[in-house]
C-alpha cells in the first residue's frame, strides 16, 4: 500500500535520515509499505514529530498558523 499525493499536504519540512525531501521521494519510498506503516506516517504528517519506518527516520516539522486577534 502506498501514499497518495493528496495525503501529503500542508507540511513545512520533511526530512529522511536528516536530509530534506520532496513529495515524490516520499511517495516512491512508500510504495512497499504495509498498511500500518502508512497509517503511522499519515498520523505523523498531521501532528508533526519523528518516526522510524524500515530503517528510515522521518522527521516532520509543522509551523503553527499565525492567529490574528481582532478586537
């Protein structure tokens, strides 16, 4: 099972083993993942953090949106 392009959105930075990566590289790597690995990676994409899948360490950094207070 692999990821689809639409499942990788609004991310600021994804690194694999410390190297910055692109959507296409992530999609290529995810081609041979099992369902549990895809679910884990999607969860990390949503909330940010670090996970290890098949000897690759993924780090997802998300920036909080700027919230403006109007009075």
